[in-house]
C-alpha cells in the first residue's frame, strides 16, 4: 500500500488572535505551532493502515514553511517513512483552492492508494481541501470518518452525521478525512525520534496557483457587553430566571 | 438579480431550519433563490422552502453519493447560470460545498456569518481559529460557494415554491452511503439547537451529566454540549464537544455548567446570544464572557434552575 498523510502546520489551539497593524492578517510573532489536531489522527491512521496491510510506505505530505520541518519530523517519528514538503513560507495565505491544487499536482506524481487528511485544519477552519483534492483527482472522498476498514482495493467507512452513523463504501484510491474517535494518535518513542532524523525529507516548490480570495480585514469578534454575577448558590436562581425572562427575553 | 442555488436538507417532509436560514442569507443579500433537494420526499418537502422562487429535485439512485450529487448540483448551477451556491454548515453542507467548488474551480468559504455586496461580487465574513478572529474576505471566483453558520441568519417568512422541477443525478457514484443508523432518539445537534446546556469537569463524573440533561429537557428545545476535558475522559461523545476541536455554536442561550472556560472552549461559544455560567470558582474565565453568572455548587444550583425553568414553561 502506498499511503499518504497530508498535514498542516497551524498555530497551537492556545494561540491568542491579534490582528496585524494593517488589519489584513494575524500577528504570528507569538504563535507556537503544531500539526493540526485532526492531521495527527490522519498520520496515525496512515501508519495503522500500513501495519494492517503488512507492507507499504507512508509519505507525510505538507505544504508549509521551511521552518516547519521540526513538526514534520515528529510525524516521521510516529511512523511515517518519508516526507515531502512543498515549501511555502506564506502557506497560511493560500486559499483552499490554491492549497488543494498544489497538493493535487504533487499527488498526481505519487500513485497513492489512499490519502488521509484531518477533517479540518484548525487555523482557517474551511474543511475544504480534502473533498476538493478528491474532486480534482476524480477520486471518492469520505469526510469526518470515525471508523474505517480497507481491504482488496475497497474501503468501508463510518461517518457521524447530523442524522446518525452512515456507512459509506468506496473504491481505492480515495481521500479520507479523519474525525476525532477514529484512533488514538501514538506518542513518539525515543527510537522513533532517532530513526526520524535519518528518514528522507524532500523539499520541493509547490505549483504556483493564484488565490481567488483576498483578505479585506481581520478583526476580533465584538467584545461581549459586561456581564454580572447574579448571586451565589441556589438562592440566585430566581434572579437568573428574572434576568432571562425580562432582561434577555430568552425564556 | 443574481441567482443563488441553495441545497436544502429535509426531514419528515419539511426543509430543515438550517437550510431555511441559508435561503434567508441568500434572499437578504438580494438573490433569487432556487432550492435544490435530494432524496425520498424531496418533492413534498420543496413547498416548505420558504423564500425560494423555484425548486429542483434531484432524482436517481436511492442511495446517497456525495460525489454524484455534487456533480448534479454543479450541472444545475451551470444550467441556471447561478452566481452562488449556498448550503447550511451542517455535515452534509460542509461535505458537498467544497466538491461543488472544485467542479467550478473556485475557492469555497465555510461557516459564513455575513455576506456583503461588493459590486458584481460578494465579500464574506467568516471565523478564523474557531472564532478567535473574524475575517472579511473578497471573492473573485466566478461562482460564490459557501456554507452558512447555523443560528446566524433568519429564515424567510413567506411562501415556498409552488412546483418542483426534476434533474437526474447521472454521474456514476464513487462513494455510496449503504446504510444509516439513525440516532437512538431525536436529539438536537449542538450547533442547531436554540439553547445549549454544556457541562464540564466541574460535574465530577459522567453520571452527573444527568443534571445537564434534565436542565436541557426543561428548556425543551435544547441540546447537551460538553467541554473537551469531559469528551477526552469519555464521559460524553465527541459530537457534543463545543470548542476549537469540536463544534462552534451560536444558540440564543448558552448555559455553561462546571466549565472553567479555556480559550479553546470560549472560541466555540462566544458568539452565543446570551451566556449563563454556573461555576464554583468566581475567578473562572467563563465569567468574563458570561452575561449572567451564578457562583456556587452546580449540584445545588442546576436542579433548582431546572425546576424553575419547568415552572416557567408550565405557565407559558
């Protein structure tokens, strides 16, 4: 099995948003970075899929900054065999289409059987690149997968939708986007970390694709108006009910 | 006026409120709406697509295939000469929209909270970092493809289309839904409910979520939410998680019980209409975003609140 896990380097979930002086972006000077939460699940699923198949190779693919190789090595320490970095220091300014097209150009050279991605990258929150990549490639795609079986060139996925749990069947090659619950990502052991240092990491230039959307303004959400403590303990319940009925009018 | 196709999900013979909100988003931006529906009962449900001038029902295989439906939706967008495609930011909408966008070779926008007319095109406002920031983005692609955040836009108060045209789903399905295991009960989804009652680690153990469930039941139109901490402890399913690695919600009323208010959680609920916090720690960050707070023991306060809400509901 030729397996690809696509990952994105994003600000950590602890990050505090502060618009830049020109109001066109976010001040990244104090950001700590991580591999997007759901992409770690994608890496784990890629490694488990290889383990279940008994053979194969896991390639970690990212579009990101030259400075991001530390996070990519972590993915290799957790079982990825090699990495391809499409180097773009302005990676977060790309819109979903331009990111998807750059990944498609690279994936077209890789003859993957299955591509795993997180269900959404926790920076721009678009949840678009997975289904877009699949559509451009003409492949099936199942999003927000919480259970997966792959055998004999076919797959069967479980998905949690608003209506319940759907079972989706598809042929390989396919793009799978991973939801929390699909697996528990492993932590890297010392042996894995040492081995990762020697694994191949290829840096390439991504295909240039112009953005279709430009940032007009980035602002903080309106501050909420000052609230108040209505009281302490169960005795405060009548005051809360009164406020919800008469002041806020939501009850 | 420009034409916008809105994908309308339906259940029990009527269009879902989330989809009606998407129609509302399009009409309030001045668009003429064509509702598009898939599946058994689509023709009957089409009449409830309030605000749509016209409806198109997708016909074909009984089994749902997101790729085949996306192709059919794209065909309709092109044959109608539509300038936009909207769907509610539900599971189905978020899954379909990027596929349609790729067919049209445009960049899609998820979870939009505002559409601003800008000459021939639109600007969209949407959250970044789960709502820690709001970005206004210009769109230059040919067709605007977007999903609308739930509980943000108002449905249209008016009639739906009087008839439903048909369009066949003809592309071969690449991935097919072979079965659906419906939820055990008709539980509301956290990002759809107008009231969300969420619990956190302050509830001390999974069984104590009964308090939160009872309060939600007292409100009647409420969903149960959870903090990441309790989902990670397996007290609650991930579908209920509110916050940066869960769902972003904007109900009319959000009640946080025993949730301290980590930055990731606040990002997911801070645009709620009214926020109530119940926590024993008066210094908890949740009180900084709350409109009303009660400091104290949730095990005493929540049952009292549940009884009081029941009493109010019994009167109305």
